[in-house]
């Protein structure tokens, strides 16, 4: 009897040690969605028509989001979806999506810290739709290299099924998740300035110039820091108002087929194509401008390395080559004092 009790006790202890050894491994597999750079495979099925026509800021549809772990296992969680965006919602075949996930669903998953996400999709059904999306994703990665406050993103392989009544149509797409502004505000120890109009010259010089030079680098004029168009404003713990840019699909870097030069009120800008660069920043402290210029030049190799990381994913190698050449031409301007003064410093706005 004693031997039996001892035997059972040993089994129990062994099982306990085994569980203790497994627990950390299990916990270690739960890594935040944006802490990994590997492409995340996901599967979604919903009616594109229903999302486009029947959802708004307060109306969502439910579906299951399937995602693949590093070991190849597929898991799922229930999510709520709605259409988002103005221009893309009207223009695009694949409507951009806002995703909401309940606390109970996301607990213990890579999505645990993310109640809200944006799902950025290619716009049109074209042979190079994924390449255009990769270049927009690239713009976010470039800004990470210089900015303190920026949107984290995660590249996706998407198996999407469009539900059309009793019919199903499948699409294989690239996409990316973009974190919610609340997560950036949390890191900043501050808050989002919702619906507030803050004149750009009342916003932090350093962060504003970082943003303005990014927009110039990628050839984007479709933004406004004053009206928070494709820009969110943060009020940080050190009492600074900081612009955080997003939505770069109309930039010269992406060079989408539907992109047109943005209008400012009733005034046309002095460029005819989105690939032409135009500095839209305000005239600010020259010393700070030089500091930011130096930051970008010091990050040149890292930024071009971000382009090179994506090269194997491009369907058309020319799209990659054009993106790299476009960014290289920016650094040529930045490195030349005369070109920098002519194209950026003297172009700065005063009103």
C-alpha cells in the first residue's frame, strides 16, 4: 500500500513539474500583435456589399476572424466590422475596415491589448494591387525610423471570401492591421485631441517637421494637420501637441491609378501629378529644421533597408525599383544644401 501511495505521489509530482514547464512556453507564445514582424495569415468571410451599405460609426456586422499562430495552428475570434474612410469607401472595390473585438474574445490572444484596429486592404482589383498596398505599408515603416509617435502596423496575408447571397467568391490579398490612436496616446502618456482645431504653428516644431518631411519624402499632399485630415493630434505627457499621420494611398510613393493631386479649399496646388513633390510644412525654427534634416539623413540606410526587406513580396519588380528610386531621389535633395533650401526651406508656408 505504501509503495502504491509513493508511486501515485511521484506521478502527481511529475505531472505538476510537467505543467510548470509547459506553462511558460504557452505564455511565451502569446506575443502582442505588433511585436512581431512576420506576415500574419488571416481568414475572413463577410459581405462586402453589406459592409459598404449597412454599416456606419455605430452599426457593425459580426463575423469570425481566423489567424495562424507561429506553429501553424489556426485559431479564431468573433469580431465586429464596419466600413471606414471617405474617399476609399467611395472609390475602392475593397472597402477599408474598422475592426472591434470584445475583451472576452481577445483575452489570451495576440489581440488582447487591441479593442479597435484598422484593416487596410488594397483598393482595386488590379494586377499590382498588392504592390500598391506594400508601398503604403512601407510609408508607415519609414516613419517609425524617425518619429517618437507613430502607428504600429502588421502585414497580413488575407484569405478573404466575399459572401454574395448564396454565392462565395474568394480573394487572396495582402493587407495590414493598423493600431488605434488610443494605443499611441497610451504610450505618450496623454490623450487624443478629438475634433479640436489646433493651428499647425501651435503644434510641436520637431514632431511637425518630422511629419512634414515624411509627407514630402513620399510625395503626399493629402493631409492637413490643422483640420486633422489623415492626421490625428496627440496631447502628450510633456504638454506638447503632436501630429500623427496615416492614410498614404494618394502619395507619389504609392502612385495609385486613382490618385489625384489634393485640392486645398478652392485653391489648386502648383503640381500636376502626385509623384511631384511639394513641401507643405510651415516656416519654423531653422535650427529644428536642420536637426530633423540630419535625423532623416542619418536614417537613410535604415529606410532604404525597409524597402529592400519588402522586395521579395512585390509581384512586379518594377514597382519595387520605382519605390526605391523615388525614395533615393528624396535623399539626394536632402543631402544637397542648395536643393534642400530651394525645395523645402524656401517653400515653407507662412499661412
